[in-house]
């Protein structure tokens, strides 16, 4: 493989990542550590255009509710420094005083391979969802954001469905040892410690795909 082939492969990965994020039903914004907006999907652009609960102020993402703005900013910075310490601080942050109650989820990107495909400055992906909604795991988005391989994506999907390791091995026609190894890699990439944590992460951070 030549250097040109490597660059072309990375370009295709970036295009796939963008297409996945753009297909998500809920607003998604990629921001730098200082909250500068690097990328916004169509739903996020529409939300910014409303300029009600979320705004772009001199290129930076800003939330109308001061407490939410501060909490999200802290979550992005904390995730950049130590994503393992972020924990629940980046999940279900209420965007109070909005016409339709909503929450924000902060997913750290700074230490992930995917951030380099969008921008070396990418610090976090911010998902905005309706309060109280129960998102359906968007496996393609999870795989893109955490750099999961096709096999790891399938295993993560089984975990999201609540399957045990033995059941995952049977479903994939592989050994328990193979699944154990794959899970260890997935845990490392997603910053989770076990299947329960991974299942919760996927359910809490994955917005539903837009229905056609």
C-alpha cells in the first residue's frame, strides 16, 4: 500500500463518518476544547438557526441557559484531560428554559482516532436529545466515533441487545475466547469496564437514526 492509498483510505473514513453523523435525527455538533464549532449536522444547523436554546457566538457553541452552558463546557474540558473521570457528568445535562425540554450528551473525542479525521482540534461530540427519550443504539455512529472494526461493531450490537458473552459467541459462530478478546478491545476504545457499562453507554449516548 502506498502513502497515497493510506490518505485515500482516511479520506473515505472521514466521508463515512460525516455521512453517519449527518443521518442522525438529533442535532450533533463537533467542538474544540474551547467550544469552537468544527462541524454541525443538518439538525444542529437548524437548531443554531433558531437561536433559541443554542447559538453560535463568534464561532463558539453557546447555550442560552447559563448553568447548562457552564456544565457542558466543563464536561468537554474534563473529557479532553481525562475521559475516564468524566463519567455521568457528560450525560443528560438539562437544557432548561427551552420550549421543548432537552438534554445534551458529551462524548469525548480528543483521544480517539476519529477526531483526527474531522480535525486535530476535535475535543467532543455533543448530542442533543429530547428529555426523557430512550435512544435506539445507532451502531454505525458508535463504530465511527470509537473507531470500532466491523467485528467489534457486531459484538457491541449484541451487547446493546443484552446478550451474554456466551450468547454473543454462539451468534457469531466464534469461540468464547475470541469474544473475550474483542470485548477487551471495545472496552479500551470506549472507556468502559464491562458489558453493563458498555450497554449503558450505547443506550445513553446514541441518538436514533432519522427515519426515511
